[in-house]
C-alpha cells in the first residue's frame, strides 16, 4: 500500500490482526510535496505535484529529465496505447516512448484521453471543470 505525505512517499505494510500498528517506511529518492497519485496500466505509480515523478517498481524518475517544464501537475491520464497525458498549470503534455511533447498551452486541471492522438483539456474550479479545448498530438 502507498501513502503520500508532505515529506515524500512511504510504503506501508498491513498485518492482518486487530489493533496492529502499520509502520511507514520512507522510500529513498521520493519526491516532496506530493498532491496526488495515479497508477498506470503497467503498474507504475505517478506522483503529482510541483515535480512530476514516477516510481517504476525499483526507482523514481522525474519527467523534468525528459523535458517536462517546471509546472505544477494538476492531472494525469493514460490513453489506450499507454501514453501518459499530463495536465499542468502551463499546458497539456504527452509522455510517450521516453519523450515529453507539449500538446497545448494553458492551464489544464483535467485531461481526458479521447483517442491515442486526441485529449480534452479542461480547466476551472474543482468539480466545475469546463472543457475548453480538444487538442491533438498530430495535425489531421
């Protein structure tokens, strides 16, 4: 089981006994200030926040090392091909085959994959998102 804390991410292991305590074990190299978690179809754990990162089961990697500009990550989604769509305060990005590509500009508090090349980018207060655009990773 995973838990995210202000100080980083920790793994905890439950013991099936009434009244047991569950120890938190810090995970080396984990990012700080995590605002949310997303697990993709390959089992990788994505950590939203000021510095988007991913735990692949053995190590953390940061998308800044793959070209994601500094921005707070607001949403993460996966399309049918396994590409990761990232909504940030500055735009919509797609992580595919080890590369980050900027797909659209502007804040995207929600990203909704429609097809492998199309995503809906939404913004607005929580619970009141307005889909403002549909962006394509390739021209028609």
